[in-house]
C-alpha cells in the first residue's frame, strides 16, 4: 500500500550533527507533501523547542511532542494532551531525591514557568547550550515539589548513561510504577541520557497509532524514521520502520530498514526509497 503518513524524529534523525536540516531531507519532505502524504514530527522535544525546527520546513506538519504527550499543529491547535498526574510526579520526585540535580518539571504553559528546576549544573558541557537556548522558559523553585500546582507534562532527568540507567531501574522497580511511563534517549558517545517520566499511556508509538486511527490510516500506510530507544514503539507500530545509520546499535539489529546517517540526509533517502518510488 502507498505511504500516507510519515513520522520523523528530530534529533539524530531529521537534523544533522550541526543541528541543520539537510537539503535532501527538505526536498524529499516537500515532494511527499506535494503528493498528498501527511508528515508528522514525532519528538521528545517540548512544543516550543520543536517549533523552530518545524518552521524550517515550509509545509503543513503535525507535531507529536514530549514523546507523545501532546499533539499540535505548527499554528498551535491542540488535538491531544495527556498529562502526568501531579501526585504521581510528586511520588516520583520523592523516590528519586538523590537524582535531583538536573531534574526538571515541564508544563504545558505559554512561556513563563514552563520549565521548573531546583538545581542545575550550568557548567555541564552536555547541557550548557540547552540551558542557554531555553533560559527564558526556566524558573528555579525549591523544593521542586512546590511547583506541582497543576499536572505537569513530565518529569525529566538528565545525566550520564550509567547514572540514568540506574535511575531507570529504580523507577521500574517502584511499587507505583504502573502510574507512569519511562522513555530514555541515550547518547552513549557523549555519555549523556535524557530520561522522561510521563503519563502511563504515553509513548511516541501510542500517539502515532491514535493519530493514524483519527486520520483513517492503516499501520501499513505509515512510515516511521528514528534513531533512539524512545522511537522504538513508533517503529514497532509503523508498517515501514526505518532506522538511521547513526542510530543506537541495538535499533539497527532488530530487522528494521536502515537508511543513511543524519549527516548523509538519511531521512530524505528513506522517503525517496519508500514513499516516493513509483509503483
């Protein structure tokens, strides 16, 4: 069946290692949209951090952000939203007090108090650029639990790979682990991991499946392109699953299609191969 929906991760996938969208990716996406194919950016980024990337692509886009917690258009219309219950967030923070450095609460707010933190390592080279680019959205609050005046989108932790794996194991073993989902994005070469604690039913895959159903697309008509562990569920759902040449090694060993790296315009290559080929 022809591809009717293409789901594309952003970091490590759509963007190259310099944070740019390769021309080949732009051309292929534009050609797919011209043929009537819908394109969705499916990312762990929050909406305001993903929007500048979306705006580089002059085509209509669906934006599935926060690892599936929110579904919006580029214009800001919200189609779906699943927040983490604040009491679950409070319990998670209490059970992970020794991982508090770098912990964040993310909220669905226009700007002020969108990201709350208790303490950050402003000299951490793996996060300095992120803190700088998002400083206008950051607010310090002590203790972090005091910021839970409403349900957050997620609790987010950052740290080294081994440290975040230990945190993931702890979260998986808590007696209330059924109250939330955990999504991890690892960059082993940089010794850096993002760990997101979300609503129990949230994942990129769940959000993509619900969106496809809403739009009337069969799974066989959906193509997904990703590179990291948080892309696994959406790749499992899609009829055509493509992983980047630079993806986590484990993702390339699961029998999925492999395209070029993000620096080689692998997204454009995959779209040309599976969505634009003549049948």
